[in-house]
């Protein structure tokens, strides 16, 4: 009998047996290789009903802005000890994350209750360091929008710059990658698509809507027109 077919057959069987062994060997299949399942929006948190991100109305000055995560930079400059520029991942990984349910009230008459997750603005500012003459913080957005607050507002309160809402990464139309959660302020102070933060001594600065007659304070317990 010619030995070549036998040798070939034994070789195939050996390879097949080794392949089957690697499949069945304990620990040979990594769970890390499994695809990540998509997040699901939550509608209740610790017994409190939440609104959906679909409940927001689109009212930005130029429509939703598309910012690529890999190209994003956030600059903190002005009256700081050092100007800083962070990527999206830098911010997510470098600073502690917080969660809080906060209601947004729009001057148009609607509101939403959302579970926000993000970093504290004051952590960013402390990292950059503040000059003694600073009294104002100005936020600038990708679409040209801006708004400002007394510096004490973000330094004395847990004001978040959110990157998640209701367990989801903030979608483009809601301000990805970051939206300010301006607690106790009207919705026009909740700036989206934040790209730059300036620490200033110009307490007369007026943002997009403030320069058009809206209240600089933006306090919910007051009217929104000056």
C-alpha cells in the first residue's frame, strides 16, 4: 500500500485535533474580544422619572454641530497660570466623573429632567490655576455661541461639563462632546459644543443672547430679560 495517502490523512487529523483543542482549552477564548453592546437610555434613576433626550427641542443658533472626537481640543486660557489644551480622552480620563439629576428650563416654556454625567468645571480651572485679578469665566462654542458667569459660580458650586446623559454619550444635537449643566439658570446659559474656556477680568462681557437683551444672570428665580 502506498504510504503517502496514509501520511496525508494522519497529518490532516492531527491539525484538526490541535485546532479543536485550542477552541476547547479553558481560557483560550478571550471575553475581551466580544463586541461592546450599545448603551441604553435610562428613564428612571433612584426612583425619579427622567425625560428622554428626544424631548429636547432644537433651538441652537446654527443647527447641530458635528465635532469629530479624535480632532477635538478644549482650551482653557486667559488669566490662568498655564494655558491648557486637552483632547476628549484627556478630559474623560484625567478628571473625576460625577452624576446628578438636574432640570433644564427653557425660556420657550418647556423643560426636561435628565441624569447628567461629567466633570466639574472647577477641577479644570484649578488644574490651570487662576490669576488673582480674574472674576469672570467665559464659555465659547464651536458654532460661535458664548455665555459667561461670575467665576465664583463655577468655583463655589458643583457645575458640570457633561459628556453623558441618561446613560448615553451626549448625542451631536445635544452638544457632543460637552454641554454645560448650568444649574439654577435658564436654558440659554447651558452652552453646548464647548471648545474654549476663558478666565477673564471682564465682568462686562455679554454672550450671544445676553448681548441681545437676555439677563446676564440667567437666574431661574428671575425673568430672563434685563
